[in-house]
């Protein structure tokens, strides 16, 4: 399902990997998704934006 959605949005290859990571984070109901590249995840919707943090 996620891959079909990302393909429909014309996300590049790396964007599909980010979407799969985001979907796994949502499914696992994690509290935080740590990344050094928040912009890669912030384009995936509000549910992900609320989880994304850059490690200190």
C-alpha cells in the first residue's frame, strides 16, 4: 500500500524508503522518529511530522 501511494506521488527511490520507515514507525506506534534529515520525513504528512526529531 505504501509503495503504491509513493509511486502515485512520483516520489524518487529514496523517498519510498523514507515512506516505508515512516509507515513502520506509525505501525509500531513509536514516540519519536530520529533522523538527521527531517525534511525527508516532513513531506509525508502530519502524523510523521509529529514524530520526527533531530538527535542532539
